[in-house]
């Protein structure tokens, strides 16, 4: 059993999934899902994740919808949304983002060091919610 925190990455683009996995595999136990439905299956099997990073634009269910579905069963999970949308479009979705528990929204293409810093901050917040 790994002592690493669990991180799930959700994206329907294989290249992005692989890049996210390589970016975080040393610091986290990384779970990859190529759709929102497979992400839900992983959560059913593996339980709570410390951090979920999801692409917004996916078939069947958007990243915001997926993250919103994780709020009730996993209130401590920190949620990060990857998007190609402009900041203006995201501001319009502000209420939806708040109800989906989004911690940060990261624009594509993301800078790996910036995303690592955001995820590290998210992991620290998650750990602060958990008693030792």
C-alpha cells in the first residue's frame, strides 16, 4: 500500500492523460480516467482522492458536472478544472464552479511548474483537513 496521496486525472485526450501522469507520478498515486464515467467507476472502487484534475470539455459529461458529482460523497477532495475557455467564459460559470467545489481553474495549455504548484497547494489543503 502506498503512502502517497491519491490523485485522479480525467481527460478524454490520451496525450494529456499521459502528460499529467508523468508530471505527478513521483509525488502521488495517480489514477487515470479517459472519461467522466470511468472516473466515477474508479472512485467507486478506490474511494476518496486527495485531488481530482479534470478536463472541462469531454463527451457525455463535462468536467464541471463530474466534479459536482464528487462533492457529496467526497467533500474533502480538492478539485481542479482544466479548460480551454477564456477567463470571461469562466466568470460566467462562476456559480456552477462554486457549487462543483472547484479549487482552481487552469487554462490550457498549462505550464507544468504552475500546475505542479497548484496541485501541491491542493494536496496541502487536503492533508490539513485530515486528522493525523
